C-alpha cells in the first residue's frame, strides 16, 4: 500500500513507531503493536504500528526516530506492508516457559532489540522471563557477547586499560572522580564512561557535568585519553552495547534488574578494558543487602570476566550509609575536588585510595597503596583532574567554591541529644530527589551527622539545597515526614526503628543505576 508521509514532531525515547488510520490498518491486516515494513528510495525499515481512529486513510504518521532512521521528509510516498513476526519472538516465548536459550537465540533477541524490531511489551516479556527463570552462566556470556557485537568498540592501541565500576545502591558515591585522576596520574590508561542517574540523586556523568562537558564522541574521547590518560564521560550516546540502554528503559518502570552482569561487563569489554575493579556496596542501606549475596555476585563477576577475557576483582564495601557528606551533582563534585586537594571526608578518601590500590596491584605495581596515596598527597591527582577537565572543555582553574549550588537552603536540626543509631539511605535519596536532584544540578543534601556520631540538641543533622523555593518546601516537608536519622544515647533505648502501619509515607525504593 502506498501512503504519504506526515512527520509527527513526537519522540518516543528510541522506539520506531508509525501511525496508521483504522481504514489503512484493516486493509493491511495490521493490528496495534504489529510490525510493518516501510520502503522508500531503496531503503526499508521495520516500525511498530499504532492505530488512530481519526487519522487520514491515505497518510502514515512517522515519529521523529522513524523519520530519522528512514531518511524521509514530509509529503514523500512510501510503500507499507505487514511485516512477519521476528524469529526472536519465539525465543522470548521459550524463555517465558523456562527453557534455556542457545547463543544464536540470544543473538537474535539482542539484534532485534537494537534494530527496534521488538515492541516495549515484547522486551518487557523477555526481561520478566529473565527475572523469573534467571540465566545460566553460559546464557549470560552469550548475552554479553551479543550486546558487545551489536555496538561499537574502542581500541586505544595500548594496554593495560584500567576501569572501575560500582553496582550502585548508596548515595554520594563519587569515588570515580578520584580514582580516574589517581590512576591516570600514575601513568595508566583509564577511560571512564558512566551513566546518568536513574533512581539516585546523581550519577557520575551528572557530577562531572558540573565541571566540564561529558557528552563526547568516540573520536573526542580518544583525543582526551591520548592527552591525559583518562576521561570521565557519559556513555549514553556512544553506542557501546546499545541494547543495554534499551533494556534499562524497560527495567526501570518494571522495578526489576535481571541484566546486572551482562549490562556492566559488556560495556567494560566494549570500552577496551583489560583490568576492572567492581565495587559492591553491601549493607541494609544498599542494593546488595548481605555478604552472602555480595560474595555470590562477586564470584559471578569474576567468572563472567574470565569468559570475556577480562581480569576482574571485586571489592565488598561498606553500604550502610551515604559516602561522604554531599549528595547531589554539584555538592558531590565540590566534595570530590576538595578531597583531591587534600581535604574532604575521610570515608571518601579511604574508599578511593583502597579501590585505586586494587587496580595498581592488578597491574603489578610493587607498592600499590603507597602509589595511590602519593598521587593525592603530592597533588599529582588534582593536577591530572584539572588536565582532564580542560581536555573535556571545562575550566581547569575551577575551585570548589566556584561550583554553584542551589541558592535555596534549609537546615534540619536535632530535637534531642544522642548518638546516630541508624541512617536511612533510601530516605536521604528521596529527600535529595524531592529537592530537585539530579535534574537540577545544585539541589541535594549535605549530611552533618553520620553513623555513631554524637549529636547535641538543636545541632544540624543535615542541610537541604534547592534551586527553587517550591522544591525546597517539598523536600523539607518530606524530611519531616521521614525522619531519616534515628538518634539514641544507647542502642537499647531505641529498639523499634519504625512502625507499620503508620501515617507517614512508606515505600520500598527500587534501585537501578549503573
């Protein structure tokens, strides 16, 4: 059927969607969410059909992603026909029944995801099947390789290539902003690609963006790394294992994360890494709750790494409270820069030094801890960070006080004296996001009290920063409802931490950050 293109100024976040009238759909035998094949000027593509009841029968409405992929313009004629079901759909149905998939089955699924041949419902079914039935290590390896092969890869022409990644789960974890300059200052290559926040108050890319641009091309990344040995960039536009970004768009609303292993290691392999430290924050406030769970995950990382040719070591780190004091993009960037300059909170400095030492040890450095400490104490890491900021287009002379934070500020004080017995990371995250983080870079929370710390009556527990007064008021109201910091002079004086049912808001937060 020949139809005339009507370009719709609507984006879908990646899906290729075409709009048909009910009359055209009936003539083609197309139902809503069926695949259609669109041909024009020797090009063809598959799109997901949506049906509109009040749309001209001689036209086809193309969303922006579809227009860009097909290269058509308003008013052009295209041929449209019903497309056959993709092979991968039968593989997804097999996984829904708990069957083990072969390598070629997983390759077909990933290829169809990347080429947008599957609808969101079908991708949801695949991820749900993985969440219910799990993946064998063989399936995980095959899935990882398929994700790598369907995207771009980087080759820096030399080795070793070092990298660090956190599975996430605790707010304030800005260690990558210290580890990259520490490692690069020691003469090793560490091209760090990072994500933006999904459920947290800040991702590494959000933090670094307050200092310099992070949306670099592969060519620009290679130039920065050649000049400085390292980079801190956003990986979302690089098409490294692009299926992962499409899977994450579906995982988030479903509240599931069955792709943790292949998601992380496919991107590490694609960036060219040879030696990787995986940080696994562990504790009741983190994504990984128990040491048993953490040891199992670490073993799987090491096993999958060997299969993919990666040298992996895992660190089980303290995850019972936020790292450092600042939570939110600008506040965390300030704190990272202060730590590189010799100040900063001791827990942030210690964690960064420990993880950097692990990387040095993996590549045969004789005194790894001493080298990591020397990079900070001598000022070499700070100098390197400023070189990276400059190479990425930022101001190398930036000072911590130059980084703008939200002008709206409120202080939450203690109503009694005592010791910090418990601190809810989930509640701190909710307050920081209510204040506007991470979209509003200057928003967030600064903690003044942490676990086991002594607190006097009327002393400051934490500060809330926001860019708008309305956001500050909302965050302050939420803080009053949640009371995220529990005090007691002695543990036995506060044996009940919460009571259910209760009047205040009570929700289980899903964590999904890479």
